[in-house]
């Protein structure tokens, strides 16, 4: 099995987030499905968000650009005695981006949503349409008494959990983090630490008050996404984006040297 050299979340995966995110959502849905009893079902749903030009500029994922040379698209009144240069035209056509998430529904009640599982994307954490629609989703879960599981495995932007992360003890303000909000009258948040240097935990997924929680192994999901995406082509000699903290840079450099990834492209030690 193709493995990352990092013990927990691989920070280099963030530059491939669209693909990784899709694999995490599908993996979570498939992992939970066989453990749901009775009339509960795990299903994947999607909302569409439109990225602004600013969001596209700051995005981690590679974007598609259409270039036209020597075509300005508009007539010009030339200046006297001065030739007008032809520009390079870059298309800014930005199509809606689908953000997938997992919903656990009760089919016996007509499809009532019991729990929503979100893997946060940079678009949820930066100003723009994605953040606006994500906040609306959070409020819908609060209003409808729906459990909400928020897993943040990206370092871009500011976290948009239901409970402000700045109010947590410093020990819980880790590189990655998960927040589990229990609805159904409980109205409480449970946090799971996810330091960069440690294995990611298995977290509790709440269902109805009469159901036992279901465990979801986040580390397994990340490892499976890494293997299925065949990310052994990552060049770990390149700087990590976004940059790691200085202390983590030294730790990562030592780790990559120990596994040989600083010398050979995508060749982690077994």
C-alpha cells in the first residue's frame, strides 16, 4: 500500500485538496454505512459555491486558465503616433464548485437528516460564497437540531466551527481539529485534538439519542485517500504550501530525511 511519510495528516495533500476531499467524503460514507442499523442510511450530498476572483487567486488547488494571444475583444482608438500593444487575455470564467458532504438520514421518517459530516475546505474558511453558504448550513443544523461533525484537515484560512476555537484551551488549538456538535436537545460540542506530528484519532459520530455512536477512523480515511490517489508522486523536496510553522519545518525536514523523501521523488521508506 502506498503510504505517506507523515504519521498523521500529510500537509502536502492540501495542494491536491479537491481530489483528497472527494475521497475523504466517499470513504467516510462507505465506512459508516455498514454500521448503521435500522432505517438509517449514509448518503453523499452536494452544495454549489461560486469562487470569486480573489478566492481563485488564493486557492490551493490548481485552476484551469484559457489564454488568448493578440485578441483584446474590443476596438481601440489609437494614440497619435503610438502603436497599441496586443495583450495576453486570460479567461476569468469561474464555474460553480461542488462541495460534497455526508448526511445520515432516517428513511422511515421520510428522509429526516440526523447527522451531517463535513470535511472543511479552504472555501469554507475564507471570505466568499463558500463561507456564506457553509455558515448557513451550520445555522440550519442548529435550527433543526441536527448533529454536525466538522473535520478540519486544512491549514488555509480561519476555522469556522460552531464554537469559536479561540475560546478553547491552547492544548486543543492544534494544526488540525474536529468538532462534533450533538443536537437533539444536547446542544454541546466535543473537540478532538489533531496535532500535525501525531496519528489522527477515531472520532465519535452521533446518531439519534437511542442509537450508539459510530466510530470514524480519520487516520484510516487519510491513508486510504493517499493510496487511492497514488500520491507517491509528491515531491517532498518542494516547500510545503501553505508554509509550516518554523518548528514544524525542522521536524518535517528530519522526518523526510529519515524516510529518504528528501532525496528521491515520492519514494517513502516502507
